[in-house]
């Protein structure tokens, strides 16, 4: 199919039908590999000319088949991904790379292997700490991933191919940062909903194609004039948001979402892979240490004579303060999908940190459905009134 749409129009087209482009590429002879969360090492797939395709859920799709495999009192997003898999929505994929993102994610990964029996399967047992021993363990996991991918494809990941793949993904990360910079003006040049659509689209197509599309979007957005109006500027923190419904609800209530700390956004794209003598060292450090998800435990920082709680919060969440400063954020919406323990348990500490730096905030919990957003709108409106 010849693609005539460019920029934001093309982004929205991919967002509305994520599988279409991947299926085209597969029909043309490409292999498509699904991956769960942000921890699978995408550079390994790109180095083998495999299309990485992020496994996401669907808020508008009722969960019917996954209930036979998972209890209803676990993460509805994870349940939705498995439900789509069981319904054949991901049958075009040649395999999956899963990761230990949380206990429910781990169990679902193994259920996926048992029930769907993909041609290729690898489970990346990501450590939950960041010390040197954990980094070495992560490096060994990546080595095994490389070997299994080479065995599956019959190709070798040469040093040159891996370096080229790292460079491509780092280029994309730099372009995403450039796109996010367009949200710094007041009013921003691009909305939070459009930004989220762009992130979802990038996770659905080859990285080189995504880079070209990003350049088109950035060029288009830079030429805009007063598309948005001045409103309270918000940052959204928390568990996965892969559907624009939540962001659109917040923005329609009278805000501009100018920054995020979510895994379909800055959390996935901001950290780059450092150049190291052994590329695996840079990859291990980036994917284990640099990705700032609460599923990874970062050891407490202590003062000289006693535990310093504020110092510990600063070491864990100082990057959020930088986001608030650089994007001129007026308030923060903390949000989590119901039953998301790793984010739910982190909320009190993030609240304390935001109180410490004097940033207003509100916490929203939702059950990953569009119908559940209506009651939250009133709370968002009340929060925006407090911001003035």
C-alpha cells in the first residue's frame, strides 16, 4: 500500500489501526516480534531487521477470554493484552520477547507461551535492583537473548549491525526529546493527546520509519500558530497510558498536558544507550538503571548519621523536579491502573516529594476502561480550579 499521509495525519492513521503496517511488512517478508513493556532490548531486534511491535491493550475491547487464565483482581491492562492475544489479534507476530515487569506480567508471559505457543519466545528476567551484580545479570540475560534470536533467525548480530541499531534507536530518542521540547512554550505547540498518539505509533513500526515520521511531525508542529490556548500546565505520572481517552478527558477539562512520566512516553524514550567498549554494557545499563520504573528497587540513600528521607526522595525522583522546572508545570496528576501494585505502592513517596518541592498534585485510580473516566472528570476539574 502506498502511504500518502504524512506527519500527524499518518500518526493518527497508525494509532487507529496499529496492526495494519506490521501486517504489511510481514506480507513483504519481514519478521514482526511482539514485546511486553519497555525492558526487552529493541536494538537486538533491529540489528536482525526484525520489526519490534509493542504489545498493548485495548480499553474499548471487553475482556472475555482472559478471565479463564487470570483473576479479575489483577491489572486490567495486562488482562487486556492477554485477552487480545487469545482472540487472535496478535497472530501476525512471529514471536514475543516478554520481561519481568511485575508479578502479574511475569505470570502472563508464561501463560502466553503456554496458550498461544508462539514460534519464538524469550522471557527476559530483568533484575529488580540496579547494583553492579544486577547489571552483570542483566548483561548475561541480553547475551542469551542475542543467542536465541540468532538461532531463531539463522543470522548473526555482528558488532557493526548492533552499533547501527543502537545509533538508530538513539536517533529516535533524540527526536522524541526534540518533539517534547515543543511542549515547553506556553501554550504548547502540540497537545498531550497528539504526543501520546505519536508514541504509540512509534512502538508499532520499524525504528527507521519512525524516525522519518518523527521528523515530519516535528517540522509540521513547528509551523503551527496558536493551535492551543494558555491553560494550567500538567504533568502525568504513573502506570501505562496507551489510549488517548484519559489524556483527552484531562485536556478537555481545561488543561494542557505538557509532560509525562509514563512508559508510553518519556520513560521509554528519554534515556539513550551510552557508547561503551562492549555494547552490551551500555545496553544493560540503559535498560536496567536508566529506565525509571518503580518495578526496579533503587536502594535508599542515607545521610551521614541517620536515614534522610528527603535525600532519598531526591535521589529517586529528582528527575521529576527537572521535568516540572523545564516544562513549567503547574500541577501533577498521579494516576494508576487499578491493582497496579508497583505504582500504587510508590504513590505515597511521590506525593511526599511533590509536597516537599511545593507542587500541587492529585491521585486518580482507574480500571482501564473508557466508561470509568467520566467520574474522574469532576475531580480533575476541581483540581484545575485549585490551580487557578
